């Protein structure tokens, strides 16, 4: 597998088991460890706090946005600490180097990395703390620590009678020193991993008590709304300030880098006043694009620039020139919105020369950069309190909403909550990029001999590096931020790994074909973009797996057979393909008016094959059933894996059936859920998720459910109608 | 202007603009944050509460239209410290992912069961399909509702928070 940009600065955690594993990272003085006599609290490492009252707190450094880190990561540490996960209090981590995502080098939740990157360090942290507690108990009893066991927060004496609670041991445990490696439990002894099926945050979320960003309330708080340029990049020059300030309840109104802020004592008063805001915009640098022009530009670029060679095996040109048959296809995919249910929002309070931020964010350290961008503050002056996230899907990796709240709070010096309307969320997003794919393949008889895939479009990191590069070097002076961003781009592929956001999933083309070429023609129409659940895999999956289906039909073969014979060297791919096909009873007759389609795609280390059963009812595409087989290595929480895969499937179906953001002269034409539709309950198919039992290290599950379902549905519709759709969203 | 309303059994008087949506009164005047803002246009259901026993989209219900009404929010669904059977089912089925839409989902389901204690699968889907969930928890929602269907006959609309 090619290394993803989001894998960069990956550190090998090894199996050292040292208690100070997280503290061995550079610049880590922000989390005090040890025993605190006054509070009776023992902090063995940056993750755990245990006190004399037997309360255990786990610091969660990967945010909870529905993907299940709250339960999953707690389970990892609970397993080795040997405590029921339900007994552990979870708190969200502050910004600190110790809490950076080791796969990414930023304190960022994304890329389906949370369990994979926490698997070893959190289990080691739990095991180390447990061992110190056992050593302390053994010393008290004068027995050999090797003969003591633990059970749900107690150390058990070898005599089978006596025991000590962890809380009784915390002060003594702090004095213990571990020499050598800390063993981890073998799989056979797991009590919670692979078995824990509940969700630790379900109660809070079923009772309305979970605190999301939008729920934060501070004394004396005011509410802000922002009027942004209808065209990305436009700047406010002036507005009817006097008129707005004269409106009932308006406390402030002023121009910021991001638009015109209106502040009032309540959200509704601010929102009503906003209706009267009239802005003179400077559109000289604003987006002026119409979506058709984007694709025209892509086609022109595709023809003029063969692109950077990203993968090359054999000689595709020769294979194509000598082929018995050449098949060509072009696929178009639109801009997509994330549309999480909680609109963008942030609360900021500038006081005592410090900026405090409360926000639903996937990247709190980037939030610090955004919060100080429009003031003389530095990142160290900014504290970010992370809340529950009402969905993320990549949107909350970009911190524009924190920048806005901070800019307003810096002016007003009182707590400010800034809330976006749904319309603003829909129109001022950063999108999954529109992409164009040109595919050419050669067939000799029924053999696929050549595969040429040209990907045309932008790279996400070009947009993301603005805040990401400074966040990696928060000690750098602010006047260097723009330079850091530019340097970050310049050294891409040299000092940092390559941005594969456009090509991921295509360079990993798994089928055994003698001549393979994957090229990327890099062209950026200036439309703001960011990561979107499964990122490049989302559009590459559609192009690759639809074209494979086309080739199967061209070769006169069953699409399952055609794939299977090209996977002899890819057992994990082949296994999920077989299992999904078997479970879905591939090849057996279906009722009149229904057909099946199949697709296979690996992303974020996880192998997923899906069979979609679809038809057309009352002039609409109807999906009856989706069968998925998943190999994600070892499973921490089976229910969450199932939910993430089925949730990914519905997310992918939403994109396949409805998803499209369009621009007219730079303005987004969609506004709310009536014209950017989400899948509804009555449209939900039966979803079957089959999880392969595995001893491999765990890989991601948040995103890999998305890519295969889109081509699998398209392939089913082709089987039904004989008409091939090469543009999304699909139509009847 | 002053408006009075009874929320989860407690009487309140609020002084707000007459066109203020009930949602913002509940959330910011009364401090009950369990009811969520999703779309502001009655399109997603995240803000669903009961007004005199009927489900309503509080984001698009002006306060002047519900003056004097009995309102029930997610915080008022539990009775005497016991969670509503649906809330219990939501926990045991592990329904929530991000959880943001779930207050509205539960309020819609609670109204369904209050009026139809034994709904069919089709009844459930018909009642619930206006509540959007971006995470895709729909299948677990149906399972959770089915798990308590028939078991909440005691639940009466408008009285649940009293």
C-alpha cells in the first residue's frame, strides 16, 4: 500500500510497553503525571487518572463524532487495565503534543485511523498501569506479583480470599518502576475487546444530555451570525452598519476577514437583523465558476497534460496498441457537501489575554491556528475545549467556523457563540472535489491486458496546508504561517510524503493485470475543497469498479468471475468478494424488475466487497438490499463496526442517488435538505454486514463502507437496464 | 412580548419577540439543550418536540402560536426518574452514532407509540421517515421502536412530563 499523506510522521510504537511511552514524544511537558497527595489522584500516564475513590478517567484524544471512539478507545485501555469500560469516565483531550494522532502528526481525528493508531499505545498504557497496581499490591502482601491476578478494578491475592481495590493502591502504585516489557493479554483472555457491544455514550445521547458544540453556554454569552460572500473569496468592503446597529437587540455589527458579523443577545435577534444586512462585496478575487466550466476545464487539462505517472507496470501503450479490443470510458463526479446534522458553530471567549474556544472540531490543534489567525495572539494563547460532534465526515477538519467565532470574540471580549444556519452550511462549505476519470483498457479475448487510469482534478492538501503546516510547528512565529503553508506544499513528496488524496484507491488497484498505468492530471478550478468521508477513495471507487464492470461485460464474463480470476495474489480481497457474493446469493434468480451489482474496494487498510440489489419503482431508483463483507482485522466493538459499515453504505447511497453541489457564477445553488437530499428511512435497504474473523491488526471502519456501494449500485442498474451511467448522481 | 408555556410540567413565562421559534425559547431561554437545531426549515426533524401531545417542528413554530401550550421535550420524557421505554431501547439497541438527531427521533417515535402501541414496520417507517439521520442509524431506530412496540400503552400524550 502506498503511504497516504495522512499517514505521515507515522511513528513506530513497537511493543515496548514503557509507561512513559507517550512522554517519549518531543516537547511533552503539558500533562503532569504522578500521584497528587492533595486530591488523592494518580495520573500514571497521559491517558488515565485513578483516584482513591476508585474513579477512573480516560482522556480521549480522538474526537467522538458518531464513529465510536468514545466506546472503542475506552475499551482498549479498559481491557488491559482490567476494568469494565462502563466504569470509566471519558473526558475529551486538551490540545497537547501527547495527544497528536501518531499516524498524522497532528491532533486530528480522520482517515479512519483512531483504532488502528491507538491499538498498541492505549493497550500498553492500560497494561502498564495495571502492572504497577499489581506490583504495589504484591508488595503490601509480600507475595510475588506474578501470582496476583486482577478483576474489574481489584487486585486479587494468590490466596483467593484477599483483594485490594485499585483506589487503595494508587499512591503506592505511583512508586513502582516497571523494568522490561509489559506483556499484553492474549486474545483468548479478552473480556471486552471483540465482545463489548454497548455504546458508552448511548445514554447521554438518548436523554438529550450529551453536550455538542452548539449546546455550550457561558455566562453573559452573546450570539453572532456571519454574512459571508455569496461567492467564495469575495471580501466585504462596506455594509449598512448604522441601520443594522439601530435594529432591536443588535449589540454589534462589523466587518471581519470572513464577512459581516452581527451580534445580538439572542440567536433569533441576530438572525433577524442579518436579513437586513446589505453588503458591498469586492468580488475581484472571488470564485466565478459555473460547474460545467469545471468539467470543461478538466477535459481540456486531461487532453493537454497526461499527468504525473503515479503507478506504472509493463507497457500500457503497447498493450493498448496491440489489443484485440480497446475499451474507453469517462466518469464524472460532482462536488459533494458533508451536511452533518449539527451545523457549523463555535463558542469563543477572549479574556485575560487568552482565547478560549469550545467547538465541535476534528482537529483542535488546527483550531488553535485558526483562532489566532486574525489577531495578535499565538497558538499558545488559545485553549480549545472539544465537545461531542454532531457528525463530522471531514467537514470539521477545516476550522473556518472557529476562525469566525474567535475573530468576533476578540473584538467584543465577552463570550460569543457563532452559529451557522443550514443554508450557510450548505453554501459556504469546503467540498468533496468534483473529479473526472478517463479510463482505457485493452482486452485480448476475455483477458484484461492493459489498464490506464487518468485522474483529473485537485488535491485536498493544497487547501488544507494553510492551517495544517503551522499546527505542526506551533512554536513558529506567526509571520511565517503563510510561508510554512507554501513550504509545506513545496516539500511535498520530499520532506513530507505525497498528497495522495486524488489518487488513493487507484494506485492500489488490486487486480493482476500485466500493464497498469495510473496518472494524475493536477488541475484546481479554485473551488474550496476538503476531506469528505473516504476522500479520494469515494470517486476512485466509482471509476475503478464501474469500469471493471464494463470490462467484464465487454469480455462477456460474469462480473464476479471476471474479478475473481484477477485476484489470485490478493487473498484478503478475494475472500471478502467471495463472502459477499455467497451471502447475497450472487447468480441466483431475482424477482422481475430487480438486478444485482457487485463492487470490491480496499480503503484505509480495510477490505470491503458489496452486492447491491436494486430496481426502479415509480420512476425512482429503489435499493432493496446491500450485502457487505468486511475484513478490518481484529474487531474492538462488533456493533460499532457493523454500524460504521452500514452507516457508510447509506452515506454512499445518499451520494449516489442525490448528492450534487453545483455552482453558478461562483454561487452554490443548493441551500437546505430539500435540494440537497439525504436518504430517508423509507428509502433504506436491508443491509447485511458480514465481518471476517481475523487476527490481523485492526484497520479503519469509519470510511471504507462508502466507496463500494456507489459503483455496486450503478452496476446493478446497468444489469437491470443495459444503460451505463458514468456520471453521478445516478438517474433513472 | 411575554408568553407563557408549560414545558415538561413546569410553567414558564418568557419575554421574546413573537416570531421567535419555539426551538430557541426551549434551548436558550429555558436552557433545555436536548432539542437540536438542524435545518431551521422543518425539513430534518432534529428539533421535534410535543406541543399539546402532537409532534411539532420547534424550529418553525413561532412562540406566538404556542402561547399557553403544554410542551414536552426529550428532557421530559422520563417519568419519575425512569427513562421512557424508547430511551431504554435506544440504549440497549445502541442506536446513536453522532446522536445529534436522536432527540427528535425519539420524540417522533414516542408520539407514534402513544397513538399506536403496536405499529407495523410500515407504520414505523411512515411516522419516522421525516426525521433525517446523516449517520444512517435508521435500521437500529426501527429495531428499537419495534422492541418496545406494544409495551408503552400507559404513555399518554401531553402528560408524559407531568
